[in-house]
C-alpha cells in the first residue's frame, strides 16, 4: 500500500493529498465505496483512488495497472 494512502472497503485505497477533507472522505468517499457490491469489487480487483485529475474537463479516469485499477476523480 502507498504510504500516503487510506484504507477503504474492499481493500481499496484512497491516496492522501494535502488539504484532503476528512468530512469528504467520511461523508462521500467511504459510503460510495461501501455500496460497491462485493462481487463487482472482486472483479475489479484492487482500486487506488485519487481525487486529483490533471484535465478539469474530465470527470474521472480509470487506468488499468499491474496491481488493479487507478481511479482519478
């Protein structure tokens, strides 16, 4: 696991960044990840979620890696 990562449901991780709101994580990110069905999470494998995306016109970006998926929001 990345040293700056928070553990989420399904053994997924959220990359920490400066200024990351604990309220955002508690009220939005964790509940959203928890509602992913376990069968879907198993098919997706490990997901690493980042709340930074370089292109402001893109809502999300999903990239397959050797370890699973990297999801940028």
